[in-house]
């Protein structure tokens, strides 16, 4: 990872508005994916370590994707201004 990419990631984490947006996306999408894919297990109370890992991934993946999209758009906008 180049220093400028790492800097962009750090800036994203420090940007409250960006984090609010990406976390909101992750919460909505992660909840929907969890309910669709694991709703039957959750309602039956059949939750083990593997299921908890899948639930975590259901929230992590949308956050990562939306964060990378935000970072890419921001870097493109900065490049166009320069």
C-alpha cells in the first residue's frame, strides 16, 4: 500500500461525515444480508462461533466496500482539482 493510499484511509477514518455514511450503509446492508441468510438460524437460537463470524462479515464487507468507494471518489476528485 502506497503512503498516499494509506493516508487516504486514515483521512477516511478521521472524517466523521464519511464514517457516518459508511457505517450507516454497513448497518443497513449488513442487517438485511444477515436476516436473509441467517434469519432462520437466529430465530431458532442456533448461533455458534461460525455464525457469529458470518454475521461480522455481513457488516464488515459493506463497510469496506462503501469506504473504498468513498476513498476512490475522494482521490479522483482531488486528482481532478490538481
